[in-house]
C-alpha cells in the first residue's frame, strides 16, 4: 500500500505517517505506531472510538493492522494537512491563505463534529485533545477531527466520567481535568478546549510568545475580554473589514463562553453552533473567565502528554502552548 514506506509525511516520538494508495487509487495516510509505554492503549482507544463514527467532520478510519507489535492505522488522506499551519506564526510560510469566512466555516464544521461525538453516537465520545494540530483539512478545507488516542467512551446516561490522570495538551486543557474541585470531567471539557482553539483561530494568541511570556501576570482571556468591551477591532490578522470583524467578534464571544471556569457555565456544542450562527451584537456577553491558580511545576507534572497525541497523523509536529501563569 505504501510501496515499502516510500513517501514519509511526518514523524513523531511514537508514530510515523506515510502516504499510501488503495487498490482503487484512493490516497491514504498510514500511521505506523511504535512501541510505547501505553502498551497499545492509545491504538486501542483510537480504533474503538473512531471505528463506529460516520460524520463529514470526523476523520474516516479506513482500516487498521494489529499483528504482534506492529500497529498501523489507515486514514483518508487530507491534502491540506492540519489547521495549525494556517493560524500560527508560520501561516505566512504557506502558499494558501484562509479568510475570516474560511475560518468561520471551519469553526462551524469542528463544532458540528464535536456535537456528533457528544450526542450523535451510540456511545458518547470525549476527545480530550481538541486543538488546531488535531484538525485536518481536506482539499476543500472541510475540517475533520482526528487523533483519538486520548479519547474516552462515555455512556450517554452518564454526565461525568472518572479518569485516573489528567490528559490533554497544556494550553487547551480544561481546569477540571487537573483540579477536580472545579467540577466533574465531562463533554464540557472538550467545549473548553474548543473555546481555546477558537481564540487561536481569531488571532487571540497569535502574538503571544509563550516561551518568553510564560511568567506574565496578564491572563490572555482578560486582555481579549477588555478588547471586546471596548469594541476594538478583532478582525483576523488585523483585517478591518466590517464583515470580517463581525465574524471575529462572534467567534470571540463564543470562545469566552466556552472557556468559563466552571463546566456548568459552558454551553453545549449544540448551543455553540446556535451562537455561531447568530449576529455578534445579539449575543450575550459572557462573564470574564477566571482561571484558578496552580503552580507551573505542579501543573506540568500532572499532565499526560505523549508525542503520539501531539501530532496529527504526522502532517504537522505540534508546538505545545503553555498555559500562561497569572
């Protein structure tokens, strides 16, 4: 299928991805997993969760191989790679440019995919690693949620689930995942990650160098909230077009609702879609998010992040964003 793994698309600490072709000529991405300390748990998670899904905004798993220590996942090929390369500082290096309308449609698509995972499946699926690196774009820039290595299956009757350790990527991680005093871990944890990703998409964190500013006292949602209250231009990449600024404000208001500290204050993904489809001036302003303090060393030692889950099918290596201290 891959002609002896000839065309390598990318590599991470626990996986390599190769371009392949099915007998009918369809291109595929073959994710070859290396031995890891999870002893195949990430592989089983991915197969178990995604194999029963069927949605235009969820990546399609076409097949897998599990033979001894050899584990491989065969996905549909996404020609435009992952979303992160279009919204971070390396965006100018790409030959394609996404408009505010493009990003808005991508945001809607991701929300619909998450709504499906939370409500449309026989068993609710909690992704636990929603971020731009794990969103793939096809040739028409239709977004697909992928990389289910950290996913958990949850019976629909259950509102919260129990997890043995924190899972996800710092910077997109819901506070209740590492601080159980805030609330139970549930589908609202994915909502929080989605909100942080929305802020990335409208440029909320584009100019923040997390490596040099990690000791800043300013929690960045506070800054965005003030800009919104002052009716400042929030246009994507500085755009001052009225339509683009409207989209940016709409996405920002929804994002601030999604990253509310307490899970009960966050909307469901169904509600998120409704808000995204309304005019921004008809949306209620959310309370200012307040992030509970947690020492950096304690936070970093409590998070489970493996290279397997910081790479989306090997198309793009992830640049982990650290949660700003305040």
